[in-house]
């Protein structure tokens, strides 16, 4: 019988692949390399790894434990922990609505680039700069976005085990295999050593000043939250579908490490290739959509590697958009169950899908600020609609609600998840977890939130 009529994972492997699927997406394959470029390479990586250990792992463990203990999504789970913190569950449930409002736009762009890259097998050169520019301003991009969104909805409609788990059990292993192949090829290009050094050779130019340190920790922190799908309702929802016998500590470690390995492989796939062909690491958004097609045009076997690259990015985008949508859907299903109504997945998915259409049409027709359709919509001086959704979700709500969760679990109801973790393992990391969730995590998350707010204020006054 499906749990609360909402669904349940058939296996722990399915849970892990779905959780990694939600985590491993554009945050890894696009965000991690370009933010590393902006953050100075090794300095960014060092801070990211520290944050992963003292913030990422404790929050991942907390979220899946909260979900499994309550058997509910974020809103009802927080209400059960402490009624006064229900608002945090509401805020975390809002996050996927903001994320899905731009994520399917990039998913559509990726699909378009994948099909355009197939022309390389016929000897056609891929003109990346014009192709990306045309994608931003062309109304035809709307069609690709809607196709991607429809694929997301169809898989989510299949339910937890019949849709999400089945897709991720195939897509995620395939994604890691493709990442390894492309990373090996990139690192063996002539001149790739500079890119590898940028990633791993100790240098701290980006943190020479207080403002530089703040900027780097802000970049690394927001990237970690987005990459791991923290404070977005997704992991709590997935945890609520998890069998009681599964070892939560082990699962949290696998999710955190697996996501980081994917991010590092993405860096090894992109940075050495950029170094080999003289492309700047700080290209920002264009690093994936402009720089990588340029590389594939020049390298031997470029058509094959372009095919593999865009296919893996598509898998990553789709698995993450599924996780985002499920985080919001699970919370709405909970509210229906509490009201004595049936858990009608179809109706709720249609509601979430309708919002995704509205949000992504705004994002797509804005074209990263290149179009004038929504030029009137620039709150806080943010330059485009995509950045508006992203700043609200990844920049503010995710670290802020993560901070509130750490305060709740570390101070207000300490040891709340202990029995749930201990029911399936010895909770070997208990002392480390308690120290991080109570002290280190809140300090780092507060720094991230302050840095994001400062950025908004500075952007508004510039």
C-alpha cells in the first residue's frame, strides 16, 4: 500500500538516485564551474568543501530524517516538530515554485542545443555565440521550454516509484558515466593543465580582502544550497517516502559526496577544455552555452563528445526539475490529506505545472534581460527575471530557511532527529552533527545570508 496514498520508493538505491537526481543538475554542470571561475578557482573550492562538511551534511541528514520521522512534506513536518516554526515549512515549500519558474527555461535551452549539436555528425559547425543569442530572443525557444516542462510533468505524474524512481535509476548512473568520459577527454587535451591547476592548485587571490572573502563565501554557499537541493522541500519529501530500515547517515554521506563528485567532474570537463582553447574561466552564464560548443567545434571527435555532453546535461536538468516539482506537490498533497481529501496527484501536478508554465514563460520571454517584454519588471534593480527568481530562492530563502532549521534542530528541539537516525544506524556522527548544527552551521549560513542581502543592496544603489 502506498504511503499516505502519496507514494513510496521501492528501494534505497531508487531513493539515492532520486535524491542525487534532484541535487545533480544545472547547479553542478553549469553553476559550479562558472561560479568557481568567478570565485577564483581553488579558493572557491576550498570554501565549498568546508561548507559541504559543516553545513551540507548536517542539513541533508536533518531533512531526510525529518521527512522519514514525520512521513510528511515540509509544511506539516515543521508543524509536527514545533507549531511556531510552521512558517519555515511554508517558506521552504515556496522555494521550488521559484526554482521551477526558471529551471525549465534552461531545460528547454539544453534540449534545443542537444538537437542542434546532432548536425555536427553531418559536418555542420555549431556557431555557439549566435546560437545562444538567438535562443535568448527567439520566440521558438518557448516551444522547447514547454516540451521540457511537459516531460517533467509526465514523469512526476507516474508517481514516486513508477515515475521518479524508474527514471532516476537509469538516468543518474548514465549521467556519471558520461561525465567521467568527457572529463577524461577534456583533461587529455593539449594545454588542459592550466584548467586543472585553476581547480586544484592552492591560490587565494579571490580572498585577499574582506569583500573578496564575503563574495566567495556567498558564491560557494548559495551554490551548495542549490546544488544539494537543501531547504527546498525536496529532501524532506523524498525522506518521507523512504523505508524505515534504511541507514540515514550513510544515505546523507552518499548524497553529499555524490553531488560533490559530480560537480568536480563537471569542473574537470569544462575548465581544462576552456584552458586548452584559450577561453576565459569567468565567462559566467555563457561558459556552458557558448564556451563548450566552441570547444567541441575544435576538438577531435567533437560531435561525439557534444552529443554526450548535451545528453548528460539534459538528464541532469530533467532529474532536478522533477525533484523541484515533487517538493511542492508533496506539500500540497499533505494539505489535502489533512483536510480529509484524496491525495489526487494528477490535480496537484496540474496546478504546479500551470504555475511552471507562467513562471517559465516570463523567464523565457525576458531572455536574460535581452528582450523588452518584461523590461518593466525589475524589482530591487535585479537585471532580469531569471535572476529575480534565483535571488529569492537560491540567494535568500534557501540559506535563510536552512539557518532557521539549524536553530530549530540545534537549539529549540535538540536531539529531535536522534531516535529516527538511531533506529537504522548507530548515529556515529552524532557529536559532530550536534556541534555543526548548533554552532558552525548557523555561523556560516548567517554569513551567506548577509552577503546575499548586501549584494542586493549594492545592486540597487549602483
